[in-house]
């Protein structure tokens, strides 16, 4: 009897409270996504420096081969300047207009900062050319529901330095479209999406010029007109790219998006049990930290060209040691060799209490390419690059150079240290050049001129104007000299040696 | 047996064979001057070794003497390293010599670091020739450089103006200016002990 009662007792009810029916209906299905689009219509203006913000300003962008107004400031808007105008039209309406070319790098940097800010609401933040997309469905429980989350997002967005339009929809494209049209609506349900989008003008869609003309000819004004047309006919007239876009807009086909990932940085500290200035102790600490760094880089397939060691002292401000490598580097042995060379030459200002290894900039790791059918030894540049790194670390960057030819006929300007380039060869030149021409005190005494003069002149265009007759000569000791006579001051100068 | 012995003697350059220089293996690098190749016991610049050039003063044609060897090394894809040159190397002249400027490295270390840089460079297998203008190298340092040259299979050239001590190099040559070019005198060679001089016509 007792056993039957036990077997019949429903186990779930004793362990879990049954969920009330009303809350179940409120819970959204696991696959439903909610995208919030933050559109920044005035981003191009906002990233400019703040000087004379009241002046009528215009950010210009090349459109169809000529610069047109991209974003217009309020004062310019009052003067009648509109987005999409040519610059001539804009100047005609507002003569004191300040035109600034669009700087997309600054915009992207501002967007990346905003993406960092948006990371507090959701882990899925996606970058758009002039806005952000936030997937909020995954954060609803954490923030206590959509209404609270939206309220917080709106109040936080109002504190930003940017004008933000926020729209919410079940698909990323529809949220983006709504935000771009300046409709701050919230569409939670995917069934309501068609009617919510229906009122938007068809020109808001990313149409090509040809498609826009076609839409006008067909009498399509709003998206609602599109919904009424059969999709196979649309695909025939507008192309499958367009119907694909509509499918993504309405959520008929999924659209995976790339999440914004912040650039990795590495920082690790090592505390000494007591302050020390012994290089062996410090190097031991650096070895341990480098091992951590290499593990960090290997896991993420990264390499570095620059790292920094910060030394903390007890009663003084921290000192730094910077280390550069010519090529992206990911090996512990090479890093340690560079650190060792650098540390040997580093004068510590005071005993070190703690040190920190910091890398703020990483590069992608590019593995060495090996030829498939190479016979014999592969040409491996790595040891040579490491050798150059070693020299530069020990002697300084300026002490290790190549030579390059410059396109100039004046001897002082015809060469430079630095990365090699190709240029025209000149066989009649000496191998040695004096760092600066040396005036011959007693003229040509004991020397014998060996050649006809070679006139080198010119350079008024860059302020280094020369007029010289160059000769080859030999002196009493048998040295072959390259002399010139300056035609301006009639003096003789030694400029090189034929070694 | 005799063949084995001959082979051993051929391979081992450390064994000195008296004045039988004619039997020494001709395994040096061509200097580009037939007369000089004839004169040098190894048939050219000694392979993987240190060479010392005594020059009364810079500009008698010392680089002209090394020019064909440098051009050949750079054409073969090896690097040529110049350490502490006394003047500015003039790029367009070097280009005209057939030296690949992309394979030329100019290092200007402080004088006390010259030997270190030279050893590092000689140890590199990608490096074919190292020219250095050092001051006051010690014999023991040069011995170390010689080992590095053997390890890296590269040719090291020391250009010296006021030689004070006898350095343990494989070949020592002195240059003197001459009306028809430059007089080259072989002062010391590890493969033979002939003291001979020729006049080479090197024109800039």
C-alpha cells in the first residue's frame, strides 16, 4: 500500500514548483533573437575636433565621382544645405560653409570605443559602418526584462557624446533599417515585423540607381507595396541579391554576424620578495613572464613587434624599457635574447621591487612559407632577421642600416641610409663620400687632376642649390680623390675617395 | 694508403706542408684579378677565413681589390656587411660596381663593439663577406673571429692602417699606391710562405 502510494507520487512536484502559466507565455522562445540597432547619423561630424562647432559645417564624401554633402551641421541645415547636395550648391546656399572631407578611420575608432561601451549590455556586439548592433535577447534575464534593459540603454545612450537613434527588431537588418530611417520603434514579435516596416519608403533600402528607377516605374513607394508582390517576380526584376536581402530583413533566412572582439593586450607582473638590482634576478623574472607571454600568443596565434618592461621602484616613479623587433616575433628564445641584450645595457635608476611585462599591440602570427618542391636547403630568413634584431637592440636603430639610392643628381642627395630602393647607377662615382665636403686649405698643392670637369648644379627648388665642377685627382700619397671646385666661392673641396 | 694520406692532407688545412704550395688545394674564392689569383696560394681569397689588408691610407684602391669578390657574393644572394666604415659609402658607386644594395648592411657601432658585431656577422650563414675597419684588435680576438668565419662559412676582411701587432689571420696583404694601379704584396699566408708582390691595374 505504502509502496504504491510512493510510486504514484509525481516526483517533479515535490522538487520543483510548477511554473505559473502566465510567465510561461511571456517567456520568449530560445531561438528568438532581439537586435537593437544604434544608428549614429551625425558620427562624421561628431568625430571632428570641437573647434567652432557653431559654424556651418559639412562633411563631404565622394559619391559617383564627385564630392557631395554626407552630413550637414545644424547651422548649415538651417541655411538650406541638405545631405546629398554637391559642394557648389551648398556653397551657393551658404557661402561661409566649412567643408571637411570624411575621415572614416576616426569614425571606426569612435565606433570601436562605443562597442567597448556596449559590451556592458550584451556579449554580442556587431559593428556597422555607421552604427552598432546589439543582440539583447541573451541579456534579458540578467537585466530583469526588456523594458528595464531598454530604459537603461536609452538613459545611458543619452549621456553619450553622440546623437543616437535606437530601434529594436527581431532581425538585425530590420533593426538597422528602422534606426537608419530615424524610427525609434520597438518590435518584439517577428509577426509584427512586416507591418512595422511597411510604412518605410522604398528609397531607404540599399538599392542601386538602376533598381531605384525600376521601383519608381513599378509604382513601389513603401515597403508595403513590396510585400504585395510575389517573390519570384521580384527576384526576376531586382535580382536574387535583393530578395535575399528581403529574406534577411524579415528573418526568413538567418544572418550570422561577427561579434566585435577587443584587441588583445598582455600584461603580467612579477613581484620580487625584496628589492633587487641584480640583473640575474631580473632576468629570471623576465624569463618567467616571457614564458607566460609566449603561451598567451600561441593560444591566440599572435606575434609581436614591440614590448615594454616597466620597473617599479620603492620610492621613485616607475621606469620603462622598450624593446622592438624588426619582424613579428613569437619565439621565447628570440625574445629572451633581445631582452638580455637590452637589459645588459640598461642602467637601472634604482633597485626594482616589481616588474611588469606589457604588450599592447599584437599582430597575427604568419607561419613561414615553405616551398613544396624546394630541393636542398630552404632559404630561411629567420636567423638573419634575428641577427639584425640583435644588432639593433645592442647598438641602436640608427647604427644598423642599408643603403639606398635616391633620384637626385647632387651627391649629397643621391643616397640615404634606410630601406633599400632601386635607382640609377652611376659608375663614375667614388666609393667613399665624406660626411661633409672638406675645404682644401692650400688649394691643389701636390695634387694632379686626372679627369675633365663634370658639372653638377641645380637644386634651387629645395633650397640646396649647388654649382660645382667635379674632378678626379690623385695626391702625393697615391690617394685617388674626388674634388670639386665650387663655382660660387671659387674654392676647392674634397668630397670623396675612390677606394 | 698514399691516396688516403693525400686526401687527409687535402682536407685538413691546419697541416702545414712546407714550401709545397703548388700542391695546396685551390679552394679559395676568385678575387676577380687573374694575376692575384695566381699569386695567392689558395687560388683566391682563402675560403672561410680572416684576411688582413694593410693600407697606408684609405683611398688607394682597397675596395677596388675586393669589388669583384663582393659583387660575386652579392650576386649569389649572400649578404655583405660593412662594419665601421671610415667614410660614407656612396650608394650609386656601389650600385655601379654590381653590388646589390639590398644585400648590403652598413653597421656603425662604437669602436669597442666592432669585434662583437663582426663575430656575430661572420657566424651568420647568410652572410658571405664581412668588411671591417677596426682599430687595435687583439690577436686573441682575431682567433675568435677566425673560428666564427669557419662556423659561418664566410670571409672576413680586416682593413687596417697602422698595424701594431701580428694578427693570426689566414692571409695578410699590404697595398701600396703605384702609378699603374696598386702594388699588392702577400706578407703572410697560411698555405705557403712566399713573399711576393705584383702590380694590379685597378682603376676606380
